[in-house]
């Protein structure tokens, strides 16, 4: 990535991201499609301009800079952390616990099925992939992007429905399991694989479990004791309160990274611990923390999703391997919604399965690590990226269609 960018170019690039994604959002909203799609399509449109425009044109240079910019990458990552914090604020943790049995089975199925499907694909089509490549491709498709799915449910205002809670719970578990497997496979498949040990793997599992359990439990205890004080502070200085709230979210995200988890898991846990806080302003109007966080999120998250869309290699889009891997990625998650048939729960299995489909940022990160290890290379790496992004594009559209019929 390149961070050599002038201030004026950075400003016009952010303006391009906001402006074009907003225009697309106005168009897509006529079809009642979620706004996350507008941002993803904006990235695809940028990629198309990059492919077709002259290399010395102004647009080509600006979009190439957007694609490579480390500053925009970091701003987008902060946006997705804040989005997950907001999702945590809006998520009723008791509901996730109430569907824990179903969410656990969905998560386990959603992690296991991609590995099985990748091995079957390798066998049926005689690709002659070695076991390292099969394991890493399976791992790329095992992850679920809680950010993309949660954004769709949020846009459709069904975040606290039973189907959404099952998907959110399973997606959180998927991230934990996927990152644990990533650590294990990285140690096993890297050149220093001799350092891999069962004890180290168990320590990773223990760290992940302790982090989530302690952060939610201790955070709830702390926020419970300080809620009256926090509410009083917010009455007189709501934006000052937001600084302290964001400090809490960022510290927990940092601690999640230290524990070997994705920072977004820490942000999600932070949101869950603060979901009960309500602020009464000087006019006697009651507000929640997410009323103040939402404007910041609306500013930063489009940068993240536009860069996801921009990372598609359009030259490879319609070739056989990306389409095959996309089919594998979709089917291997859809079946996870049907794994708890014995339980008489009132839910829509197809909504749950499709809700688990998008890989988004998690799949992209795992694919990049596979590339760094020299396991995912050439057209296979490009095909994996396209499949990850196509699942992120397909799932919101499909969810919208299913929810209209549900």
C-alpha cells in the first residue's frame, strides 16, 4: 500500500467515495435494496473505470490511489470497528444466548462444510491441489463476515429478530473458530511449522474463550455500576461522553487483537456491554449511545465497503474457477442453516443459511495471509478473492428477496 498522498488528493478521493456511493444508494433504495450494496457496487464501478480508462487520465490516477491508499484502508478499518460496536449496542445479548444451541450448530456446520466441499471439488475436477492449498481455501470460505450480514439486517431493521440473532451468534462463533484455525494452520503450514504444538493450540482457544467471556462479564459489571454516572455526564456533555465510550471500544478492540482475535470482535463485545446505557439530555429526551455513534459510522464505513468492491479483478470475474469457488462458497454456508432440523424452533432456515454466506473482510484477510505464506498464488488467489467478494454481493440481494417472501 502507498501512503504518499497529498491532502487535496485525499479529500477528493473521500468525496468521490461518498458522492458516488450516495448516488448509487439513491438509485438502489428505489428497489428497497440495503445501502451496503451501493458501496460495494461503487467499488466495482471504480474497478471498471480503472480497467477501461487511459492510464494517464485524472480518474485513473485517483482511483488507483484509492485502491493503494494505506490512509483510506485504516479509515475503513476504523469504520468497520465502529460498525461492529454499533451492532453490539443494538444486539440483545440475552436473545443470542437463547438461540445458543442453534447458533453453535450453524457455526460448526458453517466451518466444517467448506473444507469438505473444497476437497470434493478438488477430487471431482481433478485440480491436483495439495493438502495445504485445500486447507487454506477451506479456511478462507469457513469465515463469515459479521460486518456485512449485520449491516444488511440493520438496514432492513430486523436486527433483533430470531433469524438475525441466530446468524449473528453463529457469525461471532465462526470468527472465533476461523481465527483459531488460522493460527493453527499458519503454524502447521509455514516454514517454521515445527513450532506448532497442541499446547499452543489449546492456549489460543483458551485465550479466545477467556477474552469474550471476561470482556462481556466484566464490562457489564463495570458499566452497570457506572450507568447513573455515565448518564448524568451525557446529560451535560453528550459528545464528551462519546469520547470515553469510544476509548472503551478501541481499548477492547486492541485487547482482542492482543488475544489473537479480530479487533471487530472486541468492538462487538464492547457494544454488548454498553447496550443498556440511556442518556437523558437537557430537554428531557432519552437517547442511546448509538444515536451519537451513527453519524461517525455513516462517514467511515462507506470507505471500507468501497475498497472491498474495488479489490475485485474484473478480468477474472467470468472465468470458470472463480464462479466454481463462488458456488462452493455459497452452498457450503447455505446448508449450515439446515443443520438444526431436529430442533422445533420458529425460524427461516434459508434466511439463516444465506445470512452466513458473505465472507467480506474476514475472508479477504485470511486469503491475504495464505498468499503471504505462498500457499494461495496466481489465479487461485485471484479466484478466491473474487469468490469472497461475490458472496458479499450476492447475500444482501438474496436476503432481500427471501425477506420479502418470508
